[in-house]
C-alpha cells in the first residue's frame, strides 16, 4: 500500500485516503469491513457515484455453511434464510448445514448512511470520467476536477472488449414481483430455485420463488440468453405461473435487472493502488451470474491486508487468471451451449438436479469440489451437447489449426515426393480449400469497402476493381520482371499483415515475417520456383533462405507463449520437403486465407455461411476470369502441357485479382483493431 503521496498534488486537486469510484454494493462491503476493523478513524474518504442509492434496487442471495464468515459478519442484514430447496418437479431437499440467504440492497445502503454520519466523508453525484495514475499517484477525474488518493476502489460498470475465440457474452435478465396471497400457501422453509415449467422461447427460462411468509413471496422469472427478457412477456408468464400455482394475488413490489454472463475480457488496465471491485474484477461467475459472495470475501481479503499493512494490489485479477483452470473451462462450455443452443439449457439443468445431490451442486458452483467429484457430477449430464461443444472448443484453440497443418504436411511428406498418393491427397485438399475459403476470402471486398450490397455503388466498385486488376496485368505485359518483383513485395506485406494481427506483431515485424515465410517457401524449392518464374518473367533464384531465419520468430513465440506460431514455424520447415505448389498452397489456404477470413468475419459480424453467400457472385466471377485467362494466355517457350506453364499462368491471374484485394484488406486493418 502506498502511503507516501500528498507531495506535489496539483493545485486544483484534493487528496483523500480512500476514494470509491462507484458507491454500489461492492463499495459498501469494503466500507463495512473497514469499519468493523476500526480502519476508518481519521481517514478522509470520497464516494463518487451519479446514482443516489436510496431504494431497494437489487436483491442478493447466496448459500453458505453455518460456519462461514459471511454469515457471521452479515447476519444483521440477512432478511430471510431457507434450509430447504426445490428444483422444478424434484422433491424438496434439506440442504443443511447450508442455508440460502436473502439480503436487500437497501439494508446495505442504510448501514453506509449510518457510517457516513459517524465519519463525515464526502460524496459527489457525478459520473467518473477517468480513473488513472500519474507520477503523483492514483487519481479520479470528474466534473472538471482531479481527486487524488492513497487508494482508489474502482467498482464502475465494466466495459467488455470484443469476443475472442470461444468467448461468450450473454445476459441473465430477470423481472420479479413481490406478491401477497389471500391464503397461506407458501412453505416458509423452502425456496424454489429453478422451476422450468414455463415457456422457454428458444432461451433458458425459469422461475424463482422466495417465500418471506406463508402469504408473501418474491416470484421472479429469469432468462439466460443473448436477448433480454421483455417486460410485457415476463409479466404474462408471471401472472400465468402465479395464478396456476397459488391462485389470487396482489403485487406489493417489483424488481427488474440484468447481469452479464461473460468470459470476455474486460477493458481494464491494472494500475498500482487502484483496486478493482465487483464485476470489474471478474468476481461474477460467468455461468451463473452470482457475484455477492465473491464480493464479500474479496472485501474481507482487502481489509485484512490493509489491517496487516500488506500490499493489496495482488487482489486485482488479471483476465489470464480468471480464464484459466478447470472451472473456467466448465463455464466456457456451458456458456457456449446457452448461447448457441439455448433450448438445451432446460434439459441440462433438469438432468443435473435430478441426478446429483443439491448440496454437491452448490459446492460445485462455489468451486469447492475435487476433480473426482466433478466427474461424478458430469455423469448425470446429457453428454452430446457438451461433447459437441468440447470438439468446437478444441477446433477454436489457436494451436489446433497449425497442428492440423503440421499433420497434413507430415502425411504428404510420408507419401513420398510427387507420388500419386501425395498428388491425389495434396491437390485434392488444396482444391477444396481454394473453393471453400481461398478465393472466397478475397471475394467479399465489396462488403469491406461499401458495408453492404449497393446496386448503385456496386457497378463502380466492380469497374475500379477490374481496372486495378487490368493495371497489374498491363505491368506483367510490359515488364514481367517488375511485375514479379511487385507481386512478391505486396504479397509479403499482405501475408505478414494478416499473420501479424494474429500474433501481435508491429507493422515492420509483420512485413519481415511475410518476407521470411514467402521467400523461404520459394527458395527452399529452387528448381520448381525457377521453372515458374522463368516461364513468366525469365527470372531464376540461385540462393536459399536458411532455416535459422525463423529463429527470432521462434524465440518470440516461446517468450510470448504464442505456441500457434511455434507450431506454424515447425510445419513451414517441414514443408520444404514437399513440392512447392503443395507447400505454398497449404500456407496460402490453411494459414493466410483462414486467418484473413476470421478477421473479415469479426468485421462483418456474420456467420460463415452468410459471408460465403455474399462472396458467391465475385467468387464465381473469379473462376470465370481464370477460365478466360487460361484460354487467352499467349504461348510461351514452354509447352502448354508443361505443368509449370499452367501454374505460372495461374499465379499471374492470382497476382492480378489479389492486387485490389490487398489494398482492401490494408484499409480494413487500418480501420479495425483485432
């Protein structure tokens, strides 16, 4: 903890011991714990929050063992506890020694109001514009002023970054009524946790029932899904559920809210003495939305360290820490299913609660089970959706595709050089890849440039695209060596640009990578390369890039733990032992085209089928142009039956149509951050 500030504070700034950016529940829990440890005496404190917290805007529930610290510390705030649970149509279970506990947010706010009168801290009702740190220390900027502190507690609503591979961001949205019955029908010792006997609407939806007395309860409908539950729809379901289950009722209160269920990285930058709280510190469990218990123990740990004069910065969670481990893996599988196949949520949860003791499930959700206990729990689940999702997750791993390409390269090498088996398998795979993604990834440039299909703009786009292609074709006609040099040059830039975005290279390093890859592939196959380059430009290579040229990139991959790059370098080295066209084709389709396709997909934000469909007109046009190009190709000194003459023609064609594509992708990479 830094206690040496107060020197060199700007003239217009004020200095505090603690500043709370956000005065919600996570901040309240820290303040309560600081008070309990007598650590607020003679401390200057500032709370900044644009919202006046004077209503019961949230309800918090958590389960806990009777010996847990959270029950001891918060028992005065707990309004109700239940020792029995019912899930859908399952029998009522006693969860003792656990209890399910209910706290109203207004209770926490009232406690903070009492402390505010005792300690006389300052409040500002403004939005926090910036939480940062300079040479003086951490500060908050709001309403045109800076406020410094020894420690800043930041509990502002998190901002999530763009989703990466197999990251999911959905919502837990809910609407609830506190109702009064005309007859005493509620079992005050039993709460209904997840009753799925309602319409699912292609989502995962269930009802909570938390009885406060025999005639009063909170009845709440909750949805897990990409779309938020709408008020009118929710109220219809609530009315139908309540009247069917309990009869006549009246509404005495209501609540509505939404909790992110996400394993996506939060836009946080860890800074010294700025302590992240609540969801901003990854304290929301992605697969359930539960946060309160984690917030309490996080506050408890913070105050313990302050009390012992220990550094509290270690309690800031990095995304890499949150996203690793077996429980994060379980969460990612379930979130992916709830996002892509939301109708499967109901049978999964019902099977789980039918086949596993509820106390076991609650311990699992608290991440307190062993791997053996986890396996026992998984045996109760329907395995098909999880197996399919697991396969999809493996395929989405960054190292999977390079590993697959390595296996393919080794297989082709094992067949022997230019054997029938090698040619059938190798060129068959390349033909499929060229049709599936090789040409299509360059056939959506009209969407990249215009944003959508536009009848008025499309003709001019096509004309400009064809003119650029013809321009490069003219360079081939006038000066073939110059055209070859330019083709290799912009290909190195284009290939390096796509790969560099994947592995975090700078522009210069990306270009060097592109040069290294392309020239290594070409010069490790000198006889074949020269057969093609000589047929189209009368140029031959007499030197070879050595294998050690990849050493800097290999060391980078190890240091940065970019193992997909490590494996890519491995199969590039192996590819020198298979024919040139196979080596280049595997790189062009398996690495470059698929990587670029992913970047295009992130930009357009549509699925593969939709993008491929949009590419189809220009995709078909490209094949038609290729056919015409072959038909009109002038004779060369090589026989037309010579395979390298045909491949030379093919590369001239590719150079012409890829020239405007490279320009389009360059513009995309300048606009977007991937």
